[in-house]
């Protein structure tokens, strides 16, 4: 049996409809009035190519690669595991904010893939052009604002992928 990444996600397209004095969110008819999505599996990671940072403070305000801990205060080493050479997935949880930071931004290559507010999290599967992930240097993170001890975003970040 091979290693496998299992993901579940869905999206609801909600329209704000005003009825009298009330504002009601309802499924948009143009999205077939339903929730879309489901489950997805990828058989794409090596045993020794999973790593995470827990409770790391982002200290960069421009997209910075996750090959090492340079995106985090103190150039933090991973809490466990080995950073993959090629990333097939990234999970980010924006757990807390000190002061006013704004968003935590996840960028793949040059494309912004997510802008998270405090309390939000996401998993992004990454297949790359050849279907075997992207070089870890292309998987990036930053915060809108950082000022040591004043404006700080704390995150949990997990990378999964391949070693070659």
C-alpha cells in the first residue's frame, strides 16, 4: 500500500438577499443552489518528506520560500520532520494575531493562492507541471504587516511531498 493524501473540501456560493428589514444569506441560484465539492486523494508523498512548524511567527512581508525557516522569527527550524524537496501539498492555519497584521498570504510560484484571516486555515494540493509537485522554493508565505512584539501573525504550517 502506498502513502496517500486525503482531502475534503467544499464551497457554498451564498448571495446576500435583503427582504424588508432583514439581510439573508442563501445559496445562489447561479451555482445551482447547492454546496459544491467533495473528497480527493493524491498518492504522492515520501515517508521522510513531511514537516511542520507549529506556533511560528511570520516575520516577512513579502513572499518568502519555505525551504528553511527564514520566513519565521529566529529562522525557526521545523518542529518535526524533513522539508520535502518537491511539495505536493501545504496546510496553513492562521492561529492568532498580536496587534493588527491583516492577512497571512500563501503564494505558489508567483500566484497568490490564499489570503487567510485569523482563525482560518487551508490545505492546497500542488501537482506541478509534471504532476510530481513543485520545488519547495516555489511555495511561499508572508504576512501583510510585521513588527516585532507589536504586529505578529502566528501560524501552523505543514508541508508534504517528495524527496526527489
